[in-house]
């Protein structure tokens, strides 16, 4: 039984002990070394991954051959290429471990078949997807309406541990500015 | 019976005739005149709206007191403030009709209670949310990795009818540049 994930699910829906058992039997524990890749362009994303320990990043290589980070994941977050899963097509992105990371993989096929047997699980994933969409919409609002400095301050306030944990150049990539700009920002006394 | 919406649902899940009936009984037809508001800041979003005719926009007023369009909706698209629905909190945005518009409202309370009675409906909305999330993630990629001109060309290619239908200044707001810049772009012969 994977208690951390069950506790996370419990915040949103109730599963009976037998449903918990049935669900956990489908999960596959994966351990990744630092810098190991979970997904690379051209490959199909296998399913949704729940992080129990560590830190992941999802990124694209843009036309200037720079890494553009589109998503981070830490403990108790899900990570996946939803585009690859939804459209059953090869991924365009990388998913990589920033630290040594432990994840629970729920294969897409198992997820879909479990929904029929355990309807509250579908409710849980519907809510997870709605939360991800809302976060993504908010991020678009911030990109358009905040200056780079405001964006950094806002992000630091929301995720203080995260800012300490992730290398500076990755944070800059996620927020859409250069590492040099971020260094100057952090050098300011009031940050 | 609202056939357009049932046809849309049929692309993703199967509902029995009695489920279709039960679902349609919960829908409320709303007609909006051009420029009428469906939602304003401070009010709670009531549910999800399926557009059967017309065109809507969702926007914020940013700190510079400019309108920032975060979403458009045309026929067969859903529109709602998911943040307000998910967190049961007052909205921060406007949803307004660009043209005279007809929508079907599915109240949030009804939607949640229907999920228990009609599980495929929850599947449908889970997929809709996943599609919205993927579109939103792609949009973030475009904002960071395309020049303004590339973003306009790409959008025009994906949604040619839309570009003709929506006022130029709204399109500029959605794509994150000034109406003046868009005018210069459109004046170029090759667009």
C-alpha cells in the first residue's frame, strides 16, 4: 500500500479498503537517479507519475536550442505529458529528475480501466486536471501582467522551499527570463 | 433535447436515451445580447456554459487597466471560470458576449450530482478538462518560444474563421501584443 498517495486521494474522494488495495496493485514504483530521464521527445508518455520523493522537471528544447521548463514536480505532485496521453502521440518534451526521485507510475491503460471499477478515482483525476488547468491559466495571467521582478517575487512567496531547492538557471527558464537577470534580482538585498 | 451538445458528448462517451433526457433536463438555455456580461468580478461563476451560437470572451482587467483576454469561446466550446468553480470563490474575471450568443448552462451543483447518476458524464468532463489543460500548456510554450509575428501566424492558421470574426484589438489582447502591432502585421501582404 502506498500510503502517501492514498492520503493525497483521501483529501478529495473516499476509497474503500478493497478499492485502495485494487488501485495500489496497479502502481509501479520507479526510482530515478539524479539527471535520469523519465521521458524523451519521440517516445510515448506511459501514464501519470506521482512523486513520493525528489524533484522533477518537464522541459522543451526551443528553436534557439535553449531548455524551456514548462513544469516542475515535487513530493505529492503528479507529472506526465498530458498532450501525449490525451492524443496518444509521441511526446515533444523531456521529463527529467533534478534530484534522486521516487515515483509511482499509473499506466494510462490501467487508469482508464480502473475508472470503470472505481468511479471515485475518476472524480479524483477530474479534480486534479481541473486544478492543473486553473494553475496553468493563472500562470498565463502572470506572464502577461507581471513584470519579471514581480513574477519572481510572487513565485518565491508561493513556493519558498522550491526556490531554495531548484538550480537558479532552471527557475529562470521556468519564469521566462535569463539566469543573469535572476542573479541580479537575487543580489538585491530585499529579496 | 439539445442535439448539438449531445452530438458533442457522443464524440467522447455514450449516453443512453434516458441519460440524455436526464442530462438535458438540467440544462438552462440562456440568450445574451452583444456585449452582455455572463460573469463579473466579485460574483460566483454558476457553472459550465456550452455555446450553441455566438462568441464569448473571458478577460481580466490588469494593473494598467487594460483588458487582458484569457479565453475565447465559439460554437461547441465550453466556457466558465474554473478557478471560481473549483475553489468556490468569487471570480476575478469577466465573461462577455462578443456577438448575440446562446448558451446552455449546466449548474455546478447539478453537474456534480449528475456524475453519480451518469458516470460517463464525468468521463466526458474529465476529458474536456484534460483538453483545456493541454491547450493551456501549449499556449505557454508559444508565448515563450514564438515571436509575436510567429504567434499571430500560428493562431491564424489554427483558427482562420476566428481571426475574421473577432475584433482586431481583442485578438491582440489575447496574443499579448498591442493593436497597433497587429495592424502592422495584417498590413503585410503575405498575411
